[in-house]
C-alpha cells in the first residue's frame, strides 16, 4: 500500500454527543477523545454503564432517562453519533433533523435507513446512517472498485466479524449486538441479480471461501449493502453482500430459525443465544471485496482484502469489531467536519471517496487491503 497523509483536522473542539454506553459507544468515545478536535459526551438511560464508561475513559457523561432529557442533551450539539439499538434510530434522527444537529448512526436496518432518508428533505444538517463496517466501509470500498472499471459487471462483497477461537456447533461467539445479528439473519436481503434490483432470503446463497489458506463459508444477510444497490441499479449485472462465517454455522442457524421456528420468536431466540453462546472480544474482521468488468476492452477484476485484529488504546482493549465500527463512524464525522462531504441532507456511504477514508486518522485502520494503490 502507498502511504497517505491524513487531512488536516479542525482546530476548534466541536461538541459531540455519543448515544449509547455499550462497548461500541465506549470505543467511539475513546477514539474521539484520544484524537482531539471534539468535546465528547456520552449519553444513555442506563446509569451503571454510563458510570463505567466515565471511569474507563474519563469522558463526560449525561443521564437521559426520558425523551425530554434526550432532546435537551442533543440541543446545541454539533453532531450526534448514535450507537443505540437499530430500532431507536428513526426517533433520534427525527430529533436531530428538527434541531439542526448532524446525525450519524450504525444501523443495518433497511427500513430505518429509508425513513431517515425521507427525514432529510429540507434538513439543515447531515443525516448519515449506516456508518459502520457493513453497512459502511464495505460500500465505500465496493463503490470504489466498481467505479474504477469502464463498465462494471459484478460486485461481490464479503465481511465477517469472527471469533479467533471458535467453539461449539455454531463455531461462533457473540462479538456485537445480538439484536442486530438476528435482524440480519431474519430480514430479506437486497441484491442486484441479472440486472434487476430484488430481494433474496437471508441465509441463502451458501458458498465456500478460501482466504489466506483459511476455509470459510458465506451466505446472504440483510442490510450489509446499505444504499449501494440503489446507486448501482441499471449500471451493473450482479451486486450482492454475504456474511463470512466458519463452516457449519449456517446449517446450525437454519435449524434454529427455520426448522425450530425461532425466526418468528426473536425475543426467545435472543434469550437462547445470549444464554448459551459466549461473548468474546478476541475477534478478527475478515473482508473480501471484488469487482469485475471491462477496462480498455478487457475483462479484469479488482479486489480488496483485509484481516484486522483488535488493539489497545489508552489502556483499554478495543476488539476488532469495536475498533473498525467506531473508526468508520468517526471518519464520517471527520469528513463532514472537514468539508469533504455535503453539509446537509441525506449522505450515503458511497459519497465518501475511498482515498479520503483511508487517509483519515481514524479510517487508516482499514489501510491494509490488497489490490489498492
């Protein structure tokens, strides 16, 4: 990879509110407070987790037990970074749009993103959902790869957040939100097949992958593409996203979701998973993106691959999924602050130039991929 110099960062400290005091919210707080340029505060209704975040990071916190307290915390902020569960995204974005505060989130939920897009009509501030890894960075790199061709034909995007030491029949450990995981495994998945924008069932499209000598499987899951299918509709023949897992995981989840009927009993499924599947912060992010098409009349392929581990920051361990997710949303914030993105309205991930993302002080965690000059 070629070395890149980060863009200059803003000198004035902008007041930023992080919603959610879980592991991702804590990771965002650590990155922003360590890098400088922002006055950071973390808000949540859960007082014990807020106290934990303050003790671990030293970042200021605010308790928001109800909607009125939340509105008061948002008012006057430069930006809100929402790390709450996906079903709270629209309500928070609505408040930010009304108050003229920039809004960023990590949702993988397609319906929430569509609702936020509708909110953006006439908005005075940026509304930018899906700022994580997938959706998020994977759309940025995919858009870049397909756009580097004279005529793109196919774009295949694969991402996995995996335990480094898998155990049990699922060969999986909980590395992030169980609610989000279930949402991805149960909801329909957008794709472009034979040039048509369509939906395919989650868990279908099973394939075997061999990446750096390690065997994986991959299958369709919901939300990973973000707005990319709509951006490339009519311009590409094949566009799809699949989640990477260790072999055997999909069969076990199919048993739970379909044969045992837990797809329709998501609360019970969450209880079972959280009670039986251990959480881990010893994880690895695996990314494989490839685009094929014509350049100068020849059929060529462009690819990006990465394997990313966790890291220590200010004495705290950030897992791979925490670091990459937090880095993505912090990069989006930086690029808006630095004037590299629109300053109002709905902003989709593929609006970000890959070079800008990888040059950013937060985004450079991804600057390890092959196939990019």
